[in-house]
């Protein structure tokens, strides 16, 4: 199994139901910057016409997770399904993982005095098959699933749509797939022409190779 | 003064009062008092500040502590660590103390290998100052970490992580340096003579390993391009540390060895070494920022850090010292330059640590910076002032240096010139 999430970000209406559901489901600490998931907002203009893009964000559960490499105690580790997690009882609060993460996806949970982050709601996958944020989203922005299952909804979606990643240049092989809107030419104006756009067939072999190499280290 | 001899070490027979309550120790206690006040503050924020989660509000909605936690969550700042700036003044001080202290030890070993006999005579005082700074750095970092979980460093080690490598590093480094100091202080001349060369060579080797691990600690943070793209980070750390180390050596020479015949010669040597490394560091600064990601370069050279960089770091570490010591003059000019490089070097470390975090990670697609919150303003610059407790701990860490140096000086008279080899 190799869990991931596809985000049809153009559907996001910034209702923050996902943020609230995450806090409620996972008992995340209260506070403005104590978030496992958040909605990133960019604003700009395209030939004088203003636009706003809403990018739902969270830990990308990277295959080459730098936060895991830098952790001195394996408090940051990768579990079955390629989910990056933190064991608070091992966290010495060196904050190296927070420095290493290209997505600012980690924060210190002061109730545990340890670093905290998204877990893809791994405690509820078996029962509900999805995350709290996906279950709550009223506009179906998020789609959680298993990249190794060819029949899963996420793979079916990725086979039909193009996608891009946040900060792909960081080389961490992230697993949040942002779906390119149907009007690709127009959407490129707001996601930068430098952003690489991928298709599933082109991307899958690369992912599989790294997954095969890395999955031996995943704690089962 | 009467002495007792243990394992070839001549130890001064000094009273407990003289050992623990001399002038230097009193100053050290005052500084350590500040540090402990800072530690109290940090512990209170870290372990006892009001924090709650969504579940708590459901389980016990009338709890007054929960109400305070909710108030802080909505209107205040929650917790000790800022999400966008995880490494702060603790790391600045740790870097400065450890690198500068190790630099002193490195330079002394190098000078001894190169047969600078004048350095051999004062090696004890320099080496003790160096190891005292290492202790001050470790004292700072110990207060930064969650000590309650430190056992995991032994039970669940990730031996590839720079942060973990510091554990075996200092477990070896500190006893090794103390053994070096023992060889300098001992009157077992034959043993010292036989071990001198291998120990010196190993000392330089251990120092190089230390700087390598320290560079790894920063360069593993793939997202912080100031740290990952700074060319030859290990060598930058070494050269910049040497400049600060020579500053400390200059001040020690002035304070401890001023009245001695060798003072002028020693200051002359420090001046030459400082001139060399200040020039090398200047070249590094010129070329390094050409290689670093422009987002970070612009913030440091032309953005919010420019005043601190040019008016603090460049002026105090490079420009003024260069002008003061470029031509051979009075030793006092070297002392003045030493003070400047000590202060400037600290500012340099501050810019390096805070600069690494200054460019927000939310610049995701090259179209601008994202906001985390609908109502906030997108920022292209991250900065947060250190906590008062942090500042107290950093100031207090100077007390650690003074206390260690004073204890060694009272027991072994390290300020006296020795003919070791």
C-alpha cells in the first residue's frame, strides 16, 4: 500500500470544514498556526484580472521524506502505507524535521511537547477508508487512496487528469497530487509556467522504483 | 603556592572559598543566575503554558485552564516554538560557542604542529577557553531540547542524522580535548613528548569531523537554500570560526598574558593569523552569495537583514578589523580588532540561522507567497524575536565559560607560561 491524496483545488471554497474536522478527529492543539492541514491562499492578476487560488495543504507524506532522514531518534518515521508519522514519546524537540520540511507541515504540539503533523487519519483508514478532511469536504476537493491499487478511485482519477506537485524541485517525491484544471492554458497563469505538469503513465515508473526501494524501511 | 600531585598533574592547594568565591566566579554566578531564570521561563512556557485541544473542550468545557488556553489560541501566541522559525537564538549561541571553542582548540593544535613555540607556552589557557566555550554551547543546546525524551538518543538512534552524530562526537571530543590539556599540564614530560604528535594530528582530525557533522546538520535541511547552497559549508564554518577564535585568543592574551615578555610576540602572531583568515572570510562572503538561492540572497544582502549584514557583520568582522590590523601597529589595535570580530562573528551566526528561516516556505509555485489564513497578509519575510528566557540563557552561558576557566585557573594556574615540549 502507498497512500496518497489527490486535490481538485479548483473546487475549494475555503469553508475550512476540513481544518475543523481534522482538529476534531485528531485532537489537534487549538491555535492559529497549530494546524495539520490548512488552506493556502495566493492572490494575483492575469492580464489585469484578479484571481485567487486556494491550495488545500498538509504533509505531503514524501517518499524521500527529509524530515525522517534528519530525525536523530526515529521519532519521525514512515509506517505501513508510506505514511509519515511522529512518535511523540521519542521526540527530543530538536526541531530538525521542521527545518527540513519544504512545506512547513509540522508544528510543535504544546500539549505533548513534541512535533505533530498530519497522519492521513491512519487510525480510521481500516474502518472508513478515508480521512476526516475528505469525508467532510462539501465540494469533493480531496480524494484519498492507495496508489498501488490500480482500481482505486485515486489512480483512476490520476489516469484521466494531469497533475502537479508543490515544490517538486525539492526532490522529496511528495504524494499530494494537485489536479490541473480543465483549462490548462489559463490555469498555468496562476500556477507559474515553471511548474511541471505530469501524467500518471509518465510518473508511475518513477514512483514505483522509489517506493520499492524505500518501502523496506517502512515500519510495519 | 603549595601543590599536590595526582597522575603527574600539579594541583594548587587552594581553599574551597578561594576556588568557588573568587572575583571571576562571582561574576560567573551572576550570569548563571540569569541563565537559570531563563531556564525557569523556558520550562514554564514549554511544559506549563496553557494548551488545549478540541477534545478537551468537549470533555470539560467549564475548566478555567481550558478557557485560558482557548483565549491564547484565539488572541495570543500559543507555545514556545514558532512554526516558521524553529531554530532560534539557542542554535545561534550553540553554533557560536561550539564552533569558536573548537576553532581555538584546532588553531592551537595547528600552531603546535607548525612549531610556533610561543603558542605552546600559552596553549593551556587557550585550550581551556576553547573547551569552556564548548561546554557553554552544550549548556545552551541542552536547554533547547526536550530533555525528558533524551533517552531515545540511546535507545532509538538514527546514526545517519547530523543531530544524532553530535552525541558520539562530543562523547569522544570532550574527553579527547581534556586528555590533550592533561598532556599540556602534566609534568610527565616523557609521556607528553611521545604522544604529542599523534595527539595533535588526531586533534585536528577530530575537529574536522566535528565541522563536517555541523555542516551536515544544516545542509540536510533541503528546503532552506541558504544552508544547502552555501558553497563548502564546512569550510565556511571553519574559516568563520577561526576568525572568532582568534578574537577570543586576542582578548585572552590581553587579559591573561599582558604583563609578560611574550605578549607582543603573541599578539603579533594573532594579528597575522587574523589578517589571513579575515581576508579569506571576506573572499568567501563575496563569492558565496553568488551561489546561494536568490530568494535568500536578496533578503540578506538587500532586504530586511541588510543593515545587520553590512552594518554589523561585514563592518565588525571584516572591514574594521582589516583596517586595524592591516599594518603592524600597537598590540592594542589587535585587541580592538579581536573585540570587533567576537561581536561581528556572533552577528554573522545570527544572520545565518535566522536568515535560513527568513524566506517563507509558502512560496510554492513561483507565483507569490501563500497565506495560511484568509485574514492574514502574505509575508515574504519570516522573523520572530527570541524569548526573554532565551536571551537570559544565552547571556548566562558566558557564566559557564567564566566558571570553567576560573576553576581550571585556580587549580592549575593555566595563566602561567609553560614550556611543554
